[in-house]
């Protein structure tokens, strides 16, 4: 419009608060993700086990159901720390594959299409951009891990009474903190790989490789040197040790070997690595991922000929 007409007026509508501007990224990303029927079907499948767990919690408190199914007290599954640990392990497994479907293309798509300058030329910092991308994974994994886990805990508390709630309050914290640790590790790994690898299939393959290949090497080390320290190379083993500690069921002594191996007598107790080393491994993974993201998420890219 011509400036001399003086018809321009500044925007007078509601301004988005600074703290919530990053939420525009997950809002549009989630709309795109749920357009896939395959993803929607898998997401629904991820909620089947929480439903089964709710039924298991309900059965001991319903005499009619126990009579119909001819169940005794010995047939019932105890609702204790091991029960919720198993729930977290199952949902964490589903969460990994959910992250595998969603996480790798989040940043790589923007890098391959040179879209980062369009984000960062606006009042939108790099930290907000990364936080927005990570929140897509965080939201989806929260819906299948700690949210149903805490609902199950409250359901059991309602049926078991206030005494059960106060005696087992630690489990609620373990469900939440254990889920948050796993979600953050998965979100950081997927975003770091997405920032490094622009091709989606290659990024997904790299994420699978990081999860499974070190575990194989760790198991080889365990078998060769008759130890359990190789578990530090396995992200799955490290995370499960942290989960077990949070639920109060972690035991360092895990095995005993006695006999003859390769012509020599062996009598050795196999011990898990100290728990603090598992936390160090997780912190190192998070630090490396943050470093990769900081170096790769830029408004421009220098290409050397």
C-alpha cells in the first residue's frame, strides 16, 4: 500500500506469550503425525497394556470377577513395585518405537529443505526451536508412560485405601522420574541424530543401531571377561538399572559362576556396576546429544568446496 495514504495500522490483537511460543511447533507437528493411519493404529496399540494393567488391578477387588474366573489369592498378581517396574519397561519399549517413527525427521526435514533460517529469522531462539521439536516426542511418550502409570497408581490407591497410598507413595515418584529420564534420553538421541543425518531412513537406522549394537558388544564383553560391566554399553541395561533403583528393587549381585571354563576353574560372583555409573552414562549421552544439537542447529550452514 502507498505510505502516503496512512492506512497502515500495527497489529492490535492478542500477542502470544514469550514462554509458550515454542508450542506452535508441536501443535502443527502433532496434526501432521496423526494424519498417518499406521501411526494412529500403533499409538492406540501402545495403550492396550495400560488397559490390561487396569484390569489386573481391578480383579483382586472384585469378588464376583474372582468367582467367575475361579481365581484364588495365589493366582493374583501382586500390585507392588515389580508390577509398576514391568509396566514402565513395557511402555518404555513401545515408547522407543514410537520415538523411532516420530523423532528422526523432526530436524532433518528442516535441514534438508533449508528451513532453519525461516524459523530463526523470527523472534524464535535456537533453544525454543529445539525445545519445540523435542516437545513433540515428550508429549507423545508422556501419554503412554507416566500419565497412564500415575492413573494406574491412583486407581490402585482408590481401591486399596489411604494406607496403601501412603505406604507406596515412592512408586508414584519412581513412575514419573523413571519415565522422564527415558523420555528425555530418547528425545535427545532422536534430535541429535536428526540433526546429523538428513535422510529419514538413515536416521531411523542410526537410532536403531545406537540402541542395539552397543548392547551386543556389551554382552560379548560380559561373556569373555565374566563380568557385568559390559552392561554400561547397553542403553537398555543402564536405564533398567536406574528404574530398578528408583523402585527400590535394584540388587547389585546378579549371578554366580562356578565350574570349569576353557580348562580352568572358575568361581566368581558377577556384580552389576555401581549405580552411580549408570547415571554417569545417561548424563554423558545427554551431554553429547546437546553438543551435537548446538553445533548443527544454526540459521546457516558453511559449505566448504
